[in-house]
């Protein structure tokens, strides 16, 4: 209503402060409840502002688009929510699919959102075989080279990420955000031979 530039609002009113939030969380100055609450507030503000940004301006201010969710069969979302907050803090547009997300819905959302990255989380080892279904669906549909696939969560290891054909593994939220930024700033396109 004040006639401010939407891109400036995103950069200075959301991204810059969220960068400080991510650092404060990493240094133990704020805790998980504050991080999640701030991430929710940033997401709500972005939802209002982003529709007013031109596509070319959105690309430069957001840094990339990430579709994130917890895989089907798992209702845990705290880790995913922390990663979402970190991704937003580092300038990504994040489409959070929630929990219990089917492989098909991950792929469809990535296509619909024109995402750069599919980020998959779980806390339950019993759901891990479904991660491979996402990668296989991308390969079988000829879309694997369109999306970086990153994985994380309690039972996930770098070795397993390599085994299923993921492009990267996030050890924790900060690591996942750094990994995503590195993937999108590099010259190598997916899929990677080794995460």
C-alpha cells in the first residue's frame, strides 16, 4: 500500500533479517520454537509480497525454488521445518508440501512450481525406499536433469544418498541450506554421479 518495491521488501524485510535469524539459531541465541515461528512469519509475508514481483526480479531475489516435504508414511516435520526456515533465510523461495507426501506429489509439485530442487526428509527408516521412487519417477519421465534432489533426516546417510542417485545430502538444516546454495551456484547440472 505504501508503494514500496516488492523485491526490496523481500530482500531487506525478509531475506536479510532471516539471515540473522539463521545465524542466531546456529549460535544458540534463539531456539527451535522461535526459529519455526519466525520462519512461519517470513513465509506468510512472502506469500503476500511474492505475487507482486515480476518473474525476472523474483529469480534474482529468491535465489531458486525448492520443493520440500516429509516422505509418505512419516508425519514428523520439525526437521523439515527447520530446513525450510534456513532455506528461506538464505534467499530461496520454498514450497513446503508438509508431511506424508507421496513420491508422485513431490514430482508433480516440482513440475508445477518450476522448482530447481526437490528436498526430501524423513525420520523413519521404513520410509526410505520411497525416496528412490522419486528419483526413478524423474528418470523414467525424462525429467531427472531438471531437478537437483537432496535428502536428509535421521536415518539418511551420504552413502545411502549416493545409492539412490540423489545429488546431495544435508547433515543438518544449515548444511542443507549451504548444499542447496552450492548446487545452484555451480555449473554442474543434475544428475550427479556422486552426491
